C-alpha cells in the first residue's frame, strides 16, 4: 500500500505544471497496480489547488475529482478520533521539523493503516525515515528506503537540474 501526497496529485492533474511530465510518467507506470490509501485531507487539498488553476473549468475539475476518488484501488480513510489524537501528538513533536497539521494527519493515517510507502516531493516528508519514500518529480525518481536519511545535498542538486 502507498500514500501519494497532495502535491504529487496536483502536479499529475495540472498539465501546465513543469513537474507534470515526470510525475505523469511515474503515475502511468504505478497507479493501476498500487493500492492507494489517502487521508480525507488529500482530496480536499488537491481540490482546493485545482480550483485555482486558470484555464480549467470547475465542472471539468469536479468530474476529474469524482472519477479520481472513486477508483477501485483508492481507499479514502476518514479521520478517526484515534488518528486525530495521533496527528496532534505528531504535530507537537514534529512542528519544528516543518511537519504541519495536514502532514501530521497524513502520517497518522499511514501509520494506523500500515502504509509503508509515501510518494511526495515535500522535503520535510522526505526526511521521515519510518517510511519508504519516492519523489517522482525527478527522472529517475528519488527513492529512499525505510531508515535511509534524505541526502540534503543530493536533493538540492537534483532540484537544480530539474
């Protein structure tokens, strides 16, 4: 099972995003075979951003969103009280590392659903070593295994070359 962070979905759905090409290639290869677990916050954050894209009609966005969240291989997890308490504790301990409320909820959803792989371009989330992490913005994607730290210099170099 994997979780795909909001920004990756936004890059995938926004044809004008410079990251769309690499993310699109990764998604085409991996979307159909992956069991995807999403916290409810992810579709809301994606919708919020997509509705701000000029040249995309709101009806088109709504259809895209409903088609996306009703796919058979996507499981949307409601935020339970247990997840919320875990997210609040995570926020307290990880806020200084750039992990905010939405990210804390995503982390608690992943943890309580035994999701081990996070697909993200968020450097703060890429620093979390309790998950395998994939950043498909880069070609080839940056892949970090569980307990493997993010090499900040490598990330910076990859970002400059993108």
